[in-house]
C-alpha cells in the first residue's frame, strides 16, 4: 500500500488538476492583470511553484539556438509583423489608421519610461508567460499534446488573447491581438520556449509605440493602400 500523501502533495495535485481549486487558480491568474500588469505572470509562476510544476513546462527553458540568434530573430519578426499588420492587414479590415486609445502618446516624452516598462515587462514578459506559457500548459494537460490538441490550444489562447484587448483597444485591437496571438503561439510551438515569442512580442509593441510616438500611423497605414 502506498504511503498516504501529505496535505502539501494533495494541494499541489489539486492545483495541477481541473477540480474546484485548479479552476479557481486559473481564474485568479487570468484576473491578475485587471489589478496591475504583470501580476498575472507573477501569479502563474507562483502557481507553478505551489503546484510543483517545473518552470520549463511554462516555456522557461534554454533556447535550442544561441541567445543572440533568438533575440535577433525575435526582434526582426516582431517588428516585421507589426509593420505588415499596420500597412496591409488592418487597412483591409477597415481599421482606423490612428489608434485613438493611445494617441496621447504622440510626442509625450514624460511617459516614455512607464510605457517602455509596460511594453517590455508587462506585455513581452507578462502576457507571454500567461497566454503562451501558462495557458498552453493548462490546455495541454487538459486536451493532450497531439497535433489536433495543439491546434486547438493555439486557437483558444489566441482568441482569449484577442478578447483580453477588446475593452482597452476595441474591435480592431482585438482582431490585431488575435492575429499576433496566433503568430506568437506558433513561435512557442515551434521552439518549445518562451524566449522567441517574448522578444517578438516586445519588438512588436515597441515598433507600434515608435509609430505612435513619432506620429507616423497614417503614413505607415497608407504605405500599401494610399
């Protein structure tokens, strides 16, 4: 007869499962950013520790290629994705060329430090930890890891990522976030680590910020469709 599990073992197992405690943990993690970003990422890492889930299961593993290559590829891919969305995809769906929600950032030097923190730490690190690392682990454990399950996980997390931007950025922002979620999720599936999508996400948002800060939104949006 196996020895009885300690209370800590039972709590860890319940956190890894999908009973009341496991589902409550998911809701708490996802709600964290409603309080202050990147609280959700901190809660996801705390969940990993309490549930005895190794951080590498959330994507915190060494990249297969060099760090330099990972960073360079991520930065180039993220910047290119933003430019492609701004100049081609969003005009095709009739999006406003100007992001009215963040137009106040144009030339606003006082907000540069806070904005950079929000984009690099809150979005690049925080959102990737939650929507790719944590949610892929949770859905992977629930749906398994065959090709169909991975495709479903990619779609579900991308839709959730889009919905998370709906209140703040409207329908156009949610559409853009869904597309970027698909791209970042595909990067995560291809590499098995968060570092490439983190770099790409940060570069994507920094490119968007640069376009807004220097008041280039209309010009970029009309590069392909004047």
